[in-house]
């Protein structure tokens, strides 16, 4: 019996050690960060003042008309709100071949926006083209792009949330 105890003791100790941890669960909750919803055309916005929503829909229609007048096949086309809780945009697209491309940007319903368009290449200085928009008509510039990715980002002068007025902006890169 004494020999049997010696053989069972290590097994019993191991079972107790393992059994003590089997019922444990550890909960490390992720911190909750309220996300700012992005206004997307065609989707129900999180803000619903009908007069401003109607103005925004009209502003998008006008912006589409202005930007789609730019000649050439679109390589990158992006639009977004200039104000409100979900303002701004950023987009990237693949440039199939090096060459000259036309950047056309505009805004409707506000002014003071800027659009930065450029590329990053290892070893090259990072200098995006910045187009200042006054919302009086489309602004265009011809830029040289290399094969790779091109980005476009809306830059706004004032930080933080801005009151929602329905102002919109956009950019179209054609080649």
C-alpha cells in the first residue's frame, strides 16, 4: 500500500495542479472607443437634419457634375463631407504606369479645403502636391506619377468637429 501511495502521489499532485486552473477564465476587455461614423453616400447618415441632408445630396450632385467633366479614365475618384462629425476622406489607387496624370479637385458649399495628392518612394523626398480649393470651380493640375500607389487626402484648416452644413469635396485623378 505504501508503494502504491508513492506512485499515485505525483499523479495526484499533477491532477490537483491542473484541476485548479481548468475552471479559471481571464477576461481582458478591450477598451471601448466610440467610433466616429463616416458619412457614406447612399447610406443612412448618423445625423438627420432633413434640410441639411437635402443640401448635402444636392452638393454631391453638383460635385459629381464638376469632377466628372474632367477628361480621361479615372484612376482615383473620391468624395466626402467637408464638415460635421464624419468629415474628410483619404483614398489610394494603383498607378499602372509612370506618366503625367491630371488631378482635378473641387468642393461645394464651403471653402478653405485643400487636397494633398502624391506618392511615397523609398529614398525620395516626400512632397505631395497640394491643391487649395475655393469652391468657385474645379482646380486642376498635371503631375508626374510613378508606377505604384498614389494617395489623395482632404486637408481641412480647422481641427475637431465642425457644424454640419452639407459641404462636400472631392478629387479625381485621370490619365
